[in-house]
C-alpha cells in the first residue's frame, strides 16, 4: 500500500511571474493561442496535482502551499488533498511582486514539515522562473533548516525551472530576458534549482512557458514520488518492525524464557504477536550482527559559482599529491603510464550522487580551463 505523504508546494511569486507569456492548454484538436500569466499557469498545475489519480488509493496524503518573493507566506498546511483542492480554487488573487529569496521559501517549508503532527514523509515541490536573490543563504536553509526535519529517505526536494530562464528575479522585473528556447542558457540559470534538487535527494525538471510543458514536469515529479513512496520508503519503514520483533525474541532468550517467541497480550505489543508466530527465528540468527544502513557524513556544501576557483593561495582548496594513470591501447594490448602530480581540490562539495560527494578539482599539469571533478564517499 502506498505510504501517506505530505506534499509541500513552494511557488515563486516574484515580479517576473506576472509575465503574460504562457501558452494555454489546447482545447480538443484545436490549439488555442491565448496567453495566461505564469502565475495563473502554476496555480492551474498545482490544482491538477492535488486532484491527480496516481494510484494512491486510500492514502491519507496532505498538502501545504507556500508562496515566496521578498518574504514567504503559508496559505494553508497539512490539509487532506480534497480539502486542499478546494482551498486552491478559492485562493485570493496573488499579485506577483518583489524579488526571489529562495531561503524564505525553504524555511517556510521546514516549518510546515515540523508542524506535521503525524510526521509523514515529506516531498517538497519547489518552483521558480529564475535565479535566487540570496544564493549564499539558499544552501544553509536547505541543509540546516529543511533536511533535518526528517530522517534520510523521508524527505525529498523536487525542483521545477519554469519559463525562459529569466534573470528578472535576481534584480527586479525589469531585467533583460534570455533568448527563449536556448536550453543551455536555461540550464545555467536554473543551476541553483538543480543543486537544490540533487542535495535534497530529489530531481529537477525544466518546463517551458506552456501549460503542456508545465503539466509534464508536474506529472514526472508526481510519478517519481509515487514510485519512491511504494518502494524505498516502504522498505525502509518495514525494517523497523522486524527490528522490534528481533529485540523481543533476544530479550526473552537472554532472560532464560522457555518460549522465546511468546508474547503476552498485556505487554502492549499484541499487534506483533501474529508476526512473531510466523517468523522463523533461531538462536543462530540472534548471534548474527545486525546490518545497519550507511550513514551520510554531515558536510557543508558550496555554490556552483565557486567550485572551480582553484587559484594558488585560495583558502577554499587543498593541495593533494596524486598519481595520474594514463591508459593506452595499441589495438591488442593495454598499457599504463603513471606520473606523479599535484591536484587542487575544493574543501567543500557542491553536489552529491548515490554514493559520493562531488568537489571541484584541477590538475596543475593541465591548463586551468580543464575543469575536473573529484569524488569521495559520502558515508562515514
């Protein structure tokens, strides 16, 4: 059965979200040419998310809705999806204005997560159409405020970069726009969102200024959430109950009980009695060490803008003596050549993958234009 989830939708309402450049959805076989504002398009997509049938069945999902610009505002929190859908349909008019302070939106999401009395797993959907005004405060708000509200695998941050990659949010609504359709520029402008998603154990989606593209981004994220909620999260929670059962059996064995599998109804754990009766424990199993899940190192991340700042004397990096191995293939045999070299590695990672942290790096034997990445295990 799917695991109940707390959706926290965080939407940028800075000045550029008032742009009237979003293609409305097609009507039947005829494509409409009408335009709506980015704000209107996002509200429609969020309403669809609250009413989407993703096979959650009787799951008690809930939703919180947060908007941010110079400051953040929590419109509602932890409401059942049917109730959230009604609130979204009757929201007072939201007038986009101001700049884009990511940190305020992330901190408000953290507050919603903390106040969830049921402590459901959290999926944050963070949407913006440009760069943050406060890049230096963005990562601390994620790693120090939001992520600690849940255990690992119980919180993910999904990000959507919406629009043509406008720089307006960083300096006001009058800033020049990037060329529409230039995907490389879009990805550069939305680099902060990509970093949030990677560090937040989620995914990043790029959506152009059309309802179809925006809806596709929400559907992709919704599908990913549904998959993670019915696989990794359920298996992580399922590990808890056998641990309780094993401890109960071990306690009875240590106390010298004849029937180590017996559980009295009066001990407050009657719900596990049936499971204990079907478990195939042996004294040999009790002697085996319990395998604990790996624990990630607590690290400080840095912005992508400085990861290749590796000039000599920069306190942001350290020198490492290394061996560079070159492989050659003559068509029949591989050969290797080793050379000692000095590499410069940033002290803090800028990203992470499934197994390792990623650091900016440079080999002094190569031109500084050669950008490299060093990887180290992210586990203790």
